[in-house]
C-alpha cells in the first residue's frame, strides 16, 4: 500500500469553493488561502440549525506506542456517512509542529482517510498556531516591558506566572533566565516555555464563542500577583484589544477536504494530556450548522479527551453528542494485555482478552456520562478474523455496539458498515441527557478527586503543599466554580506511563495547579507531567525532506 503522503499527493482535490458550496456555504463568503484551504466566517453559525445536527464524539482506548487511529476513524466515518447519502462534516484539531517533527509525524489521518492538503495542514496551515504563539509571547514581552519601564516608580510583582510558548519540542527551554546582560536588557528573572498547544491563548481560542469573547477572556488572563496578593491581568496592562487583533483571523475555522472531497473543518489544537484536547467550539458549531451528522474527536484516550470534552467543552457550550464512538485496535488491546511491543502484530488471544479491561473501563466511564457507546474496531492488515470476532463477542456481552472501520485501506467504502450502524443507533438508541462528573459549585479539590477516582480509578488523591496553596488562592479569588483540566500521561489511567491496562486503587498525586482565569478553567498537574515535551532519540525530523519541491516523511 502507498504511504500516506503518496496517497495525499495522488488525490485530485476539489477547489475549496466547490467544497464550501457542497455543504451550503457560498463560495463568495469564504476567505481563500490558495485553491484548497479557506477560512469560514464565525457569523455563519446558526444556533437553530446546529441544534438539529447529530453530533458524534470519537474517542479511544488508552493510547499506546502502536497508535490507535482515532483521527483516521473520524475522517473515515464522515466519508462513510457521505457515501450512504448523509450530509456529514468532520471537525478536527490542527496538528502541532512538535509531534510532527518529534515522535508522531503527521496528524491528518492516514491511508485513504485523510484531510487534505496534508502537507500544509501538518506544517504552517493558515497560521493559527503562529497567531497563538505570537499573541502569547507578545503578552510576555509587554509584561516584561511594563515591569522594566515602571521599576523606578517602585512597581514590581511578587510572582510572575505567565511564561512563554513555542510550537517546537525543546526541553532546553523548560526553565530559562531572561534579562541577562546590561541593565537595558530588562529585569533578570526566571521564566520558561510551554509548547503552544498548552498555551492559555490556545484554550481561549477553542472555548470562545466569538472574537469579542476572545478579547474578554484575554483581558482576564492572570499574569502574576502583586505583593498584597492581588492578580495582575492583561487588562491591567491595557493591551487586550491589541492581542485580540492578533487573533482576528485565527478565530475563524479552517475549511479543507477529505481524500474523497467531502468537507472537513480543522481548527484549534490543544493536547489532551496537558490541555483540554478538543477542537474549537466555534468549529464544531460551524460544522453542525451545515451538516446533518457532525463527527468530532477528542484527543488521546477517553479518560483524557472525552472526559474534558464533556466536563469542559460541553459544560460551557451546551453541546451533547447523540453517540460516542470509542476506537480500539487489536494491537492496542494487546499492549494493555501485557504483550510486548515487538510481538503485538502476532496472534495472542490471551493478550486481547487481558486488554479488554482497559476497553471496559472506558466504556463504563462513557456510559456514566449518559452516552450510548459504539466500539469502532480500527482494522489493520495484520489482524486475524478470529481475534476480531473476540472483540465483537466481548462487546455484545458487555452491552455495547460494535462495527469495523476499514477506511485506512478502502476509504469511505471501508466505513459504510460503520456509518450505517451509527445512523441506526442514533435513530433507535441515542444518548440520553449528559451527566457530568461534578457540579460547578463543587470545590476544586473535590472536582479533581471526582475525576481521579471515578474516571481514572484512583484510590487516593494526594495534594502537595504547592497545589494546596494554589487551591487556597483559587478560593480567595472566588473562581472555584471553574471546571478542572487534569494534565497527566496519556499512556495510562494512572500518572505512571508504564501502568497499562486498567489499574485501580493507586495513589494519584497533584504536584501543581495552573490558574487559567482567561480560559476559565483550573489545570491540575499530575505527577511529573511536563508541558514542554522533549524530542526522542530519533525524531521524525530526520525523515522529513523536500526534493524538487515535493515534501516527504510526514507520515
């Protein structure tokens, strides 16, 4: 089979105006970025139309180094729905340059289930990530300048909490010192970098309803604290309007197409292990305005992306999926069933059977949210029919729906059965009202404990002195009603990335808390999770090249 990039390169794309018009958007109303990409005005969202769309959330079992293929399944389902005559749009997150050049490579789907133009989407796209990075770092520069220009007046902050961001995996920038050299270089102080997907500006982009909301939220960002422990915000700098201006284009969702020419909306890109892991509310509602079936994904496993989709995105937007589809693979199940990585392509009924514990924990959690659950089996060439039947039989015994996705190898045709099953379930057995894990009025520590115990399976949650101090500050600021966003490893329910399967009764440690007064959520750091990833020994950058204007190595 051809590589992802070969398939993408050999696919004849439709002009983006044709893609827009195919879902009812006038070609004159979009802002084109070349022939095959465009921005969609936020004003096109129609709340009444969006409320009629069938929203489908795609999530997955706990991530493994073998990969699960959640984006491929999401794109495949949308193509399958269009194949059977339904009007469907997939709404995805944008890839980050960090993983693209680091561990994963491209993140625009795979095989014959991709969004195109693949190279542009994976690289600079329409500049949204650069807008987030520039806005975040512009605030940092303006804060440093304010401190420098007002130091003679005796102004200073007791604590600065606003760092910098960069969309590059760079462990050397996690902790830095700025202002070294002559006095005119600024005030010497400690700082550091997070990766752009973890930026509060990225969270604001994905949780805002329009540009005015972006401006309001940016103004409320806490940059530091005065010596009498009062928050010092972007509004105190007087720059919220200027920062919103930098985000004026980024707030508009991006319209692209699948490998079969159907519409796809790609917008926003927070990671689910260190941020809230969902594409923008605006993009999802834009897709719902113009589609009878809207397929969207949430990052990594259901314990991260889906939990945050429900407890943060749905809580704030009023969205409620008609169905949640959880993607599973034999290789992923085997890894959770203690089969060594080098042997996961070999038959192992026992490994699959043991791996069901991880799948079952996710299914239970999704049902507790009030969701009807469909297990989407993502098919690989090495899979055996016997082991596929094992998964199907287990799903039947567990009381959840099951369907096979073969879109990677066969495009929309390989997802027709999956699409037909989705339509049948939504018509006969849709999800009920959403049941959130905790109420708004619950305390921050109780919210974190509720997620850790009820979703992850923790036995005890431990808060260190630093996190307890932050919780006291949150209570003093009167923002305990914010939802919590737990940053933890994507490879395990626990905070230990090597504990596969479905561990329970473990101790779950909160080592720090980040207060996002602009994004209006509380980020709890579990264990030693880091918000600026490092590069692996053999980064994907070694395999990316361009020859005669043609890019290779993004798959």
